[in-house]
């Protein structure tokens, strides 16, 4: 009898433990984000903006990586297949109109340089600049990280308020890279920063993550750090057009020298040196001939 009672008690205890195990349910939403109102698409989104991001057919591998990074920085972008450069720049306005885009980022890879067209369609303006010193996320190792599709803070140094054309460039960059408020594809957070610096007639772009100094300063805005997370590149402005990929030239960089012109100059200098050396050889042969005659 004692053995049977002990067996019954053990079985009842096992049943109770099994019931307790079954009742324990893992919370799949511990941060309560499923029903969060601030994560739902808002009906207040009025200023609908989309940026068409694409490149030409002859784009290099470095250009493709840069385009991928630019798309990750712009939650409001619209991808497009490779563009045939023979079609002309004016056809890009029709392409933006078909995709309901208000701006365009066109990366044109040429033989000796890489050009980034930044335009506000369909009325302009347009900024044409050369891209140099490219460091994409694929070939760089940064320690920081930010939330995907979050809205960036745009910062500009004091140099953008010195010249009139720089004020126009600042306004154009703000409209292209600034994610609109309440955009359906964006997250309502500001945890990264896009900084633009003007130095030596070039625009330097840096991407930083806004992170707390330690675990105790998470909710303290005064105790935050900037950690670079990439990508980074340099824009050398060439010209500003009045319209979208066309129109009157509002400003032109007089100090800009294309790599093609540099190569031509180096080639001409080599030819000049060769001609001078050939002339010297001819003169020396003539002098030696007359010496023999004497």
C-alpha cells in the first residue's frame, strides 16, 4: 500500500510539473512593439517624396557598392535598373515622372572618373560633382551600427553659409538625403547622423551613429557619442544647372580639372620632352659630322 501511494503521489507530482511546463509561454514581443502606435504608418504623411537612385550600364563594382550604400541611407528611395547613357540626360525626367519621384541620384561611371548627378525633378536645380575617396561598407571595418530605415540627422559646417552657391547645395542635399517625416518606410528614430564638411573646394560626407557613452546615459541627450559607421566619400562640385539635368549654368567650378585633361597634359609633356631630346640628338650628330670633316 505504501508503494502504491508513493507511486500515485509521484505521478500526480509529474502531472503538475508537466502542466506548469505547458503553461509557460515564451513572450515573442517582449518590447511591446506589435501594437505600438508610433510604428504604424501615419495618415499625416502629406509631402510624399521619393528619390530615384540608379547608375549607368558601364558602372564599376565600386560604383555598385556605393549605390547599395546610398540606398541603405535613403529609406524613401526608388530603385531603378541600369540606365543607358546614350539615351540622354533629359530622358531621366520622364523616368522620374513614371516612378512618381521628386528627385534623382544618378551615378555615372566613366573611363577615368565617377560622376554623381543630384537633381530635384522636374524643375531643378541639378548638382554635378565628381566622386573620389570612396570607402564603402564592404571594404571598410567600422565598429558602429544603426537601426535600419531610421531617419538621419543632417549636419553642415559653417562653410555652407559663406557662399551663395553653397547655400543652394545645402538646400539640395537636405531635400535629397533628408527622410520625410512620417514616411511609411522609415522608422521614427534618430540614431545616426549624416555630416557634410566643405574643405579645399570639396564636400566630405561622413556617417556617424549616435550612441550613449555608457549604459547609464541611455536617456541622457548630453552624454552621447558619435561613432563612424560609413560609408564615406568626397564630392568635388563641377557645376550647378538651373533645371533638371538641363538649363542655364548657374555656377561652374573654375578650379576643377578633369582626369582626362590631366592625362592629356602629361602626354603632351612627354611628347615635348621627346621632341627636345630628338632635337638634341640631331644637333649632336650634325656637330660630330662637321668635326669629322674638319
